[in-house]
């Protein structure tokens, strides 16, 4: 009740103040009409202001004391007042005094933050920042999920698989480490130029699709078996490299990825086992991938994909080998078959996830490239000034959104006066269409 | 010479050297040529209001002068043909644009522009036989373009005054008569429209007169900048944005300032009516409301007449 009373009182006070101002406004208008009808021309010491004083006043180029003196004269002299008014409007005098009085020039970070939160900045920067934030959160969540799945997968791994994987790894691991490193470096320095094409699903080795894999090339001819350990090791290195990361960023990822390689390689020895036995893997790896804009990254992806397919193809052989190697392993073979099926299902699920993540990355990267291309084509240099087109407005690169801009309409008297003084601005207005924000001699003009 | 004058002279000489150094084209001028001009500007805009201006302020004043424009004008004064050629080439468009703004037609604008160049070149001769050039009045504080516009505007006003003094047309006479009649009508409008008694109308007229007089006095008592804003907005009928441009403030600032001024004026008018005219506060409040209501009626009737 008290709040309502206070609000009511406040409202009535504001209405009364508005009424009072309206009354005095009407009285002042009447006074103005009467004074205008019969006021004599006043002057200080019998003289009017000279052209230098008038122009300096209109341009805000006077010290405070002399400006105050001329203000007092202008308040009394309608002739000089009219001249100063015309000059101020035609010269488009910026509110230098106002800006100098109100805000100090902010430093680097504050200026940057101020530009971010200015209306122009908010229009462009806020949505971009929001999208970046969503991407980062999604990436972190996805990565955590994969780690959790990987750790559960490792926990289910049977012991004999671990032993075989160590044997295969020792044969070629050390010799081929530099090659593997070079391969995954190349992977992350590739620049995809085409949108994502759907890869065949259910491929266990499809981690590489996250780096933006495109079309899957057909299987190639077989190669001699002597390269098997090298190729296997390369793929061993590649699989763990690609798995932890969901981005295709080329810089700064080399060392971290190498560490991830080693960690993942240790955690998934069963992968080594499967790939090491595939002599066909190297055959398909040697096949040149003829897709525009793609390089080693997609070759690797395809290699692994095909390796995964070969893996499934050779599964029965793999299954049989442990059985053959262990003559008394009737029970063991039944257990391993069940394990294999489970592992296959898990790998298929993981491959699906990886494929989805790779598709997302590809589309994001495509959007970023398209935006860059769009920005690059919407830049022009006129009269020594460089302009970017943003949302239909040609914006000078020197434009500071923290400063006020003087709006000038083409074909207005103000515009004619401006271009008469500054012909370069006419050139800019003629060569650039639509709205222009140009910074000229320390002042910002918005030409419409 | 007083020590202060010596100090100022030293500051001016050093300032002239800096000015020449930052000019893109100093036009072979020397410190001794520039110093007198700078000294005149310092005297006019600084020392006249405050003879004890700090040296830092004098230095800042000189460093903010338009170096290239000042060198160009002084070179023109000294008869440098190249400088004249540059002046005409750079500022013909400016002068023409200003002349067009100040004139009613193209021919008048062309005549005005030609007159300007004659004035600048000093075709008129003074009483002492020396050419009277307006170039001597450019101090270098504002831009040369702005100064030229001001010169054109002043010459246009002088020309118009001369022409209007020669002939007062019948039309002007009729307008004067109408203006006088309008003033009389204002005074009697209340009686004509609402029909009070003669005593009431006389009393109201005195109230209006007192109110207007108190308002006029209150406006005169405002600070110079506030008074200028009131004159620009109410007397010259400028928009707030234009009035703000003259004062060098943003439109929003001008609006806030005007609101404050209105409140101050109302308060001051009430004080004058109570203290000097013997009114009561209630009478003052009532008078405000009544006069405003009548003014609104007048405005409405004016608008209706114009629409017919």
C-alpha cells in the first residue's frame, strides 16, 4: 500500500513537472515571437564578430575564456547568431567539447571491450561469440564422453589380445615413429575445400573422418607384404592421433597430438593387432586419392576406413588364428568370438560418433571459409581509405565506434558544403554506394 | 619591455618555428614573418581575456593553429603568385558553395563569389592608400574553409542590408503593418474568444504583461550559454540538434539543458512575481496555467487559419 502511494505521488509529481515545463515552453515561444518581431540588433562595443571569430566559434576552435565572451555576444546579437548557426550547420562541427569533457580516451583493452559492446560491435560480435562458446562447450563435452568410452573399452579388453598387440608393435614401432609423426602433422595441416560427403557407416577406422574427410576412394591394388609393419605402425599412430581430437586445427597440435598418440596407442593395443595382420591395408593406402583440395589427411582416413573394412573381412581369419595357435583352446575360441562381436559393435558405435563429429567440424570450417571469402571480396580502397562492407554499410577501417558520427545526406546542402571543402569525400561517396562511414581529418561522417 | 611580454614573445617565436616545421608547405616563410600574426591571435583570443595566461596554454594555443592554411594566407598576402593559384584552386568550390547557400539564385551566387575574390585580393583601397584585404583577418585558429564561408556569409548579409535600405517595397510595408496588428490582436485575443467581463479581461491583460515581463527578465538573468540556447531554440526556431551544434554539444545534452532551463525559469518567474509584483504563489501558479491555456487556444486558431 505504501509503495502504491509513493508511486502515485511520484507519478503525479512527474506529471506536474511536465505540465509546468509545457507552460513555460509556451510562454517562451510567445516571447520568442514577440522579440523576433521587434528586437533591435545588439552588439558588443557597437561591433559584430568578424569572420575569423565567427568561424573559430563555429568550429569550436577557441579557448574557453574567449568562447565565453563570444557566447555572451551571440546571446544578444541575432545577426551574429544567425551567421554562426549557418556556419555550424554547414561545417558540421563535431561535438568535440562534449566528448573531450565527458569520457577519457580508454586504453587498449578497455577500448577493445568498448568497441565490442558498442551497438555496432554487439550486432556483429555477440552472435559470433555465442557461436564460438557453444562450439567450445560441445567440443569439451564430446571429448569427455569419448574418454569415458575409451576407458570402459580398455577395461573390457581380454589379456591375450594385449600380448599379441605388443608383439606386432615391437616389430616396427620405433623405426616408423618419425613417419607416423609426419603423417599426423600433415593430417592437421591439410586444408579441406569441399563440403563433407557421407562416408560409409560402420567403419571402425573412421576416426580420421573427424578431420574433414570427404569421398572415400575405392580400394586399390595390393602391394607387397614387406611394408606391412610400417603401414600398420603408421595406422596405429594415426588412429590414436585422430581419436582424441575433434578439430582439424593445424597449429599447435603437433606435440600434444604426439603425446595423445602414445597414450591412445597404449590403451588400444587390440587395434594394433587387427591392423597389423592386414596386408591389404598398405595396398589401399598407396592408392592416390583424387579429390580436389584434399591431401594426406583424407588418404589416411580412407586408409583406415578401408583398413576397418578389411578388418571385418579378415575377422574370421583373425578369429581362426588364435584358435589355430592354441590347440587346446576350444573354450577360448568361443570366448574370443563373443569378445570380437562386442568389440565390433562398440567400434561401430564409436565410428558413428566420430563421423558425426567430423561432419560438424567440416561444416563449421566450410562456414568459416565462406565467411572469410565473403569478407575478402567486400573490401575496397577509395581515395586512400580502406573500406569493409558490413551489413550493407561501407565502414572505414579507421572507424572508431566509440566516437560520434556526423550524419550527412547526399544531395543536402551540408553534403555539398562538405564535398566542396573535401573533394576526396565526393569521390568516396560516388564510388561507394549506400551508406558510408568515413573518417576524415579526425572526424567521422555517416553519408547516407 | 616587460618580462611577461618578453616571455610571450619568446613563446610565440618558438611556436612559429614549430608551426613552420609541421607545415607540409611552409612556402619559404620565416619565423619573423609568421610571429606577428601569431602574436596578434594570441593577444586576441588569450591575453585579452586573461593577461596572465599560463605559458602551457599559450603553447597549446599556437600548436593547435592550422599551419598550412596560415602559411598559404600569409604567402598570398606577400604576393606569392603560386600561393594565390593554390588558394583559388583549392577553395573555389568552397566559396561557390557558400555563395549558393547565401543567395537566392545562381546569378546572385556568382556575383557574390566574384565579390569575395575581389575582397580577398584587396581590390578595395583603404583611406591610407593600402589595399584592404580581408586576408589579414585570418588568424589560423579555425580552418581556412570555415573562415572563407564566414566571409561569404558576412558579405551576403552586408549586400542584402544595402539593397534593402535602398528600397522598402510595398510588400515589406504591408508585412510591417500586419506584424503590428498581430501584436495588438494578441493582447485582445482573450477578450475576443472567450467572452469574459471587461474587468476580467483587463485584469488578465495586466497578468499576461507581468508574466511576460518577468519571463523576459528571467531570461536576461540566465548564464550566457543558457541564454544563447534559449535564443537559438525559441527565438531563432532552431531544432535541438542545430542548437546543440552551435553550442558544441550533442542533441541529447542540449535537450537536457533546455529542460533544466525551463524549470529554472519557471521558478525565477514565480520569485519575481511574488517578490517584485506582490503576487501570491497561488496567483502565480494560476496565472501560468491560464496564460498557457490561452496561448494554446491562440496556437490552435492560428493553425486552423493556416490550414484554410
